[in-house]
């Protein structure tokens, strides 16, 4: 008999762990797992060093260090016009991943349904399952990943507790439009459902578009849990420092779970995050421009290699259409690419309940140095000789 609990027995190893290990083994350029391979900004690293040196080394308050909460409240007020009380509407948590887990554990009762758009970020479904909730799926299809109102409306019922939205969306790069968010907001209000919105790529939106927080739509401020973290915005994915922003009632529910998951988050990183969150507007403009340049470079490189890209509106991920390449599925393609071509990518079937829905696409990350992207572009040319 296995000692493993039934609730985790079906989870397996994450696709990111699998593909990063394969990339290392075959010395492939890792365009799989999404983490920057370049240096994090000095002003943030200096702030972290100073925090540790100043002995910010003991527990923070469980809901987070006050200067970080104040910096976050000031940032969302300045950038989005969102007015929140840093004492009652923020939980600082261990990255967006814990934010997702604590939010679901704090809000979803066993047997309640949570609507999830697939492909989904891989921790959403395990979080719902560990809470005893029931994931209900809306499948987004390539190439446009459009949402049909009637099909989505049909998923809402009296047992629906929450809907999880990720905008900008990993892995498809979709940035939800105002019309789409409004449609979802209306359904949430009609059925008394909470929107859990993962906005970790809020500052990576291209072509001059800007991120639209769900909580700013009419009627949504009190039924939205907004989740984000410093990982993508400040190129420090290993710092795992994130937050939830919500009404005092929802914040308390998340807090009840959070206090017994981690109690509090790494203290010096919160102190450094307060500095990061106070960055001037120019910082975010430069980040977006840096990623737009990489996006355009990778799109050209993929096209030149015979891999038609689905160019993303946001995030640092790009899907390609592999349907004409003769591979049985996305896993076979990504394994071949990593081992034989020397470039690792992620098979998106890992982000669908039915793997067949992701079998004709592959995901590339462009949060990498230009040197790495150029070398990947060279290696991808070998695909032409296949
Ligand atoms: N949500 C999405 C959509 C992500 O891509 C990531 C990145 N891993 C996370 C959540 C987790 O963020 P964090 O590293 O802050 O836990
Ligand atoms: N968010 C990153 C990605 O999508 C990595 C997440 C992870 O390694 N768990 O690639």
C-alpha cells in the first residue's frame, strides 16, 4: 500500500521541473521554464542586501510588513486608481502560488465548484482539488482563444463559488479585453461568484495596451481577489513574495488560511519589495519595451524556423502551431526539440484536462538574454533540415 495521500497521488511532477531537468541534461537553451536568465535590477538587490544587514531577519506581521503593504497600496492607487486600506485589504504571501492556494483554501468549501479557463497555470487545479472543490473547465482554443458568452454562462450554477482568471494569460499570452472582463463580471454578479484574478504579468503587456484590473469594473471591488507578485515585474522569480488584494471580508478569509500555511513571508524580501514597488513609471515602461523587443525577435526566429508563432499580447510566453510538423503530439515535439535541436520548450498539454487539446501547440519563453535567444534562433534553423 502506498503511503502517499490520495489527494496528491494524481499530481505527478510539474512540467517545469521535468523540462528544466531535460534542458540541463542535454545542454539545451532553456526556453521552457519561465524565469529570467539575466541579472535582477541592482536597486532591488541592494535593498535586499541592506535589509539583511540591518537585521530585518525575524518574523514579519502575518499579513505582511507595513511598509510593503503601504508601497503596494500607493502603487495600485497611482497606476490603476484603486483605493485600498493597506491594513485590511492586503495579505503578503509566499508568491502568487501561495496566494492562489491560500485564496482557494480560504474561500472554497468541499463540493463547491470553481470555474477555470484552460489552458491554466498548473497550480490552479491542484489548489482546488486540495480544498475539496470541483474544477469546472472552460476550454480556450488556439489560435484566437476567444470566449463564447453562452458557453461560459452555462458553467455557472448555484454551486459555483469562484472563477479563476489569469490576465495577461500564461501560457497563451492573451490579455483579456474590457468586453470579456465585463461579461465575466456580469456573470459573477448574477450568480454571486467570486473572481480570483491572477495578474502576475500585469506589467508585461505589449503594443501600448495597458493592463485592466478586474476589481476596477463596476460591482467587482468586493467580489474580486487580485493576486500578483514581484517575481515577473522585478525579474526575481526566486524571491517568492506576492500578495492578495481584496475586500476586508475576503482578505480575512484568505488570511485565515495563510496564517497556517506559512504564517508569514520571508521578511527581508518584503522590505526589498517595498523599495521595488516604489519604482518610477519609467521602470515599467523599460520592462515592457525590453520584453517587446524579445517577443518580436523570437517571433521572427520561430517563423524563420518554420514554427508559426501565435504572437502574444502580453506575458513572456509565445505559443507556436506545430500541427504541420508531423509529430504525434506536443510532448514528442518538445522532447525532440530539447534533445536533438538543443532548445527546450514546454508542452502545453500539461495545462489542459484533456491532453489532446494542447497536442498541436508548444510554448516558448522569451524572458531570456538576447544572447540565449540568438543562440536558440540559430539552433532552431536545424529544424528546416528535418
Ligand atoms: N501565476 C502564473 C500565471 C504564473 O505564470 C506564475 C509563475 N510561476 C505564478 C502564478 C506563480 O508566481 P510566484 O512565483 O510568485 O509564485
Ligand atoms: N511561471 C513559470 C512558467 O510558467 C514557472 C513556474 C514554475 O516553475 N512552477 O514557466
